[in-house]
């Protein structure tokens, strides 16, 4: 364990912890005293039918999701809904390599998207006593969890909105994510995951961040120099002050745990590898919401999944910021997301 203060309550709270006990994983491992970190906003109504579950993406936390997507100016409005933002296992707030004793990348058990969703299901049913969710929504890896929720618990999910993410990860995306991993693991200071100080792996994290700058943003963003809107005066300053600065304080083993899970996201594991059969299980009203300039999860890949689902719509979000438009730098991106989610929440189910 290399405890990393970046994931503290001061930086990402307030959040609460739900004890899952010894949590058995799909790959056969066990996380002892598994903790699920979550934040809530708003109030549950007497019918218990106004709950929204928001999931987190790679590197993201409940605090980031709250700041970008939750508020009375957004569709996810705490004045109307009871909002539960759940941190996925491995993200540094929930049980992760950096906060579980005697764990490094080689010994922390392999976690699947399906494990996250089972853990979240336990939280919302056993702790909050919910039998339905008005909406499940998330971006990127959060979208992978959203797809999994809709397939695994169709009777519980009334509406679902996977943003910038597919139901089954593609070979292209698997290979790209591998380069992210190798950028970290190629740093000698990583020491096969046995480093004592996460800050020691700074060169690997920098290379990892630079890959995100290349693929996370679109070519249009760079051509139009939209980084100037954030106050940067050069591309070099932007990459250093934004992407590199974002990833620098994070724990490398946490990121590798999340990446392994991301690479293998696949709802067809629920139906013996039959993707169409898995997606046919979805009964939720589904809005599939790709980003038009996304190079991780292009609209065509998302549309291929959407076409397999009855009662679904493709709602493409237009922004020049690429996949990392998820962070909300573009006000027009946020406006579109809120409009689509408002339409979805207004749809009778």
C-alpha cells in the first residue's frame, strides 16, 4: 500500500464509505472489507422513484462528476432528484491499490465493470432500499457501467444514458489503452508496482498524460487553439498545466487497475459472449450519447450498440473538445447534455 493523499476528503469529499465486507470478484479474487465511496445530493421522495445513479470515469471521482453535472442549473437537479454518485472500485476513493493494505499492481485483484455494478446494486438496494432507478448515467468508463446496469438489472433501470462509451470495448480502444499502461510501466521507478512513493513515477505519469493530450482532445481543438479559452498561451503550457498537472498527483497502480477494467468492458459476458442477446435484455428508455469528435469511442461504435436496443435513441453531442469534452470546458457541450438528459427524464416509462 502506498497511501496517496490526493484522494483525501479534503480534495474529493465529502464522501461516505459503504462496507461491502469481503467482496468476491468475477475473476476469482476477493477484496477484503471492500469499501464503496459515494456522495449523495437531494432527497428521496416518498415513492422512492426519483433516484439517479451517476458513475465515474477513468481517473474521475464523485467530486468531479458533481462539479460538472450536478446542480439546480443542470438536468441532474438535486431539487428534483435523489442523486447518488458512486466511485468505481480502484479510483482511489473506493477500495484501491493505494488504500488496501499489502497491495501493489501485481497483487491487487483484477476487477471487472460487472463487479462495480454488483457492488453499486448492493449499495442502492441494501443501504438505500431502492427497487428502481429513474436514471443511470455516466461518461466513458461510467458509460460502460451504465450499459452494464441496463443489461444486468433491466427491471430496476427505468432510463439509461451512456455518454461517450460503448457496451463492449473495441480492439482499437484496447490497444490504445495498452499504450497508456505502458507509458506508466516503462518508468523504472514503477518497479513492477512496488514503488514506495507514487510521486516517484512522475516520468511515466507525464508520458501517460501526453498520450491523453494526443487522443483525448480532437484535432479541431488544437487547430482552433481552444486551449486559449482556458487561459493558456501555448500548446506546451496547456499540456503541462492541464493534462500533465491533472494526472501527476494520481496513483499509478490505481490507474492501471482502472485501465485493465476499461479494456475488458463487455456486457456480453452476461450472455455467454452474445452481444446482441445482452443488449436485447435492456428495457430502459435509452439515450446513447456519443461525442462527435471522440477518438476513444467514436459515434459509429456507439451507434452500432444503440441499434441493437429497442426503445433507444442516438443523441450525438457536438463539441470540438473530443473525448475530454466530458470535463465540461465547452458550455455548449454541457447545454446539449442537459437538454438530452432533460428530454430523457421527461419521457414516461
